C-alpha cells in the first residue's frame, strides 16, 4: 500500500516545490525598481570600493533596504506580502540572508555528524557496508554544509553548490538502496550501479553548468531519483520485515521524508520575517538521520 502512494506523492509534491528563478511581484514592482535605482545611484558609485562588504555588495544592501520599503508599501496598500527574486523577505541576522534555514541546515549537518560518530564507534570497520554508510554520512554532511552557506548568502556559486550537493545526497541515497539490495560483494550489479551513478552525477553537473542552469530539469532529476529511491527502500523494507526487527525504522524514515516535503507546498510569508515553510522543512528533517542510522 505504502509503495503505491509514496512515489506519486513525492513526485506531486516536488513539482509544487519548484521555485521561480527570477522575477517575483516584489522585485518587479515599480516602487522597488525606482528605490533600487535611486539607492544604487546615490550609494554605490564612488564609494563602491569602501562600501563593499565581504559578502554583501552595495547593490545587495540596496536590494535589502528597498525590499523593506516595498514590503511597507504593499502592506500599507493592503496588498499581499510579495516575494523578491523568488524568495520571501527575511530579516537579515549576523549577515545571514535566511537565518532560520541556514541554522536548521547546520542542525541537519550536526545530526549526521553525531550519528556518524555513533556509527563508527558501534559498527566494526569490517562490517560489509561500513564504507557505504560512512560515505553516505560524508555526502550528507557536505550537502547540508552548502545548504547552510546558500541560505546564509545566495549567489550564483553558492546556489550551484547547494543544488549539486543536494542532488548528490538524493543520488547517494538511491545508490545506497541499490547496494543494500544487491549486497556488499563486488558484482556486475554493484559495478554497473556505481558507474551509472557517477556518470549521472557528472552528466548532471556538466549539463547544468555548461548547457543551461535549468531549474525544471534539476527538479525532475530530483523527483525521479528521489521517488525511485523511496520505492526501492520500501520494497527492501517489505522484503526484510520478518527478518530484521529494525526495518520499521528504515520504512518510517523514508515515509517521513516524503511527508516532510509536504511542508514545502505550504508556502506562506515568513512568521516574524524569519520562519517560512522552507525553514520548517529543514527543521522537520533534522530528527530523521537520528532514526535512519539505527
Ligand atoms: C544610501 O544612502 C542613503 C542616503 O545617504 C541612506 O539613507 C541609505 O541608508 C543608504 N543605503 C544603503 C543600502 O547604503
């Protein structure tokens, strides 16, 4: 039963998750554009060199300032809170653009670090899939690190690193499901799956970097690999349920991952200009590794 709805659910939800790349009501508004033009003209011409921060350039600061001017104007006129460049307005904190999502990304990272330490202290190195789960852990830690960086400050580079590393996490989960299925021994299947996954990751990065940074394609790749991953794990759980008592933890994690993505569909202006659905999503995924590694 679970198998039947998990994949379509995940797919439907991920489609809704796709965010517009550029152009939102906020940044398209006249009040924003004129404020930005004026601010850049006054503040960012001669003193650019001085005003330039490490992360926040002068035009970035103007965008931030004009974002709040625009939000005030919208609220005064009784218009819904707008997004800017595909994002809700967030209060900057310790020069982090989306402090809640950034901190919750680090919380996820911490969850993986803690469980990796537990794993390496409890599981003997000779265990058949020891290397697989240590690698999985490192892939996740890396991905959550870049997610944190991207939410702290978006730029063309941090966005790409976040997207690529997030995909590497989805793809590695799929890979681990395949390896768990085929067994730890070096076989034709394990070699094929390894080559296929490395090839797909390389293709994915090359295509997005060299051909087109295509949000639609990226989303589809995540949906398809993620959905197949969920199905494989649930099939494996169903097969193993009588043999291992811990299998329910695996099934539950996989189902919860699909359910937490629902939070992304509830897109609302951030509470207190801090907590939006995306932040809640990152918060909700943080306990999952604690269950998964068991
Ligand atoms: C730009 O200059 C104006 C006028 O001096 C000032 O009020 C404003 O805070 C400055 N904005 C930024 C982002 O530096």
